């Protein structure tokens, strides 16, 4: 089955059908060191709804709708089990480049 990501127009139309509450949207992630020495890194991305919507279209097309988890992609676990390292590295690089080329901070 081929995944068809929604277009930005479909996302916008779908949003019009729901109540919208103004809020800051942030996606975050945490990581810790392998030696478990209480070292954590926390990161977040902030952008307007329009910026997120535009990114969502290309992101979902590239991932085929599979939720992206960097640690799993790097290690070849869960959704990426059996993927060749070259394919996982390519996916990771493409997604990073998508983010870099937006106005999302």
C-alpha cells in the first residue's frame, strides 16, 4: 500500500472543521548518555501553524507516515528494523535538511 500524505490544502480544510485554541506548539525530545550519568539533552522546535503544516506535507511523504524516532532510526530498531544503514542515514539526513530549510526555530 502506498502512503499518500495529505496536501497542505487538505490539512487547512480539515482544521477549519474543528475548534482551534491559540497555543504555542513545541515538539521536544530528550536524550541521556549511555553511561547513565544523569546527563540529558533537551531540544524543542517552535514555529507557526502555517510553518508546521508546510513541513508536515513533505515530512509525511518522506517518512511514508511512519513516526520518526531518531534513536530507532540510528540503531535500526522498531520501525527501522531490517532497514539498511545507508537508507536510515539517508532518511535522517533528508529530515534534518527539511527542518533546516524552514523558518521553524
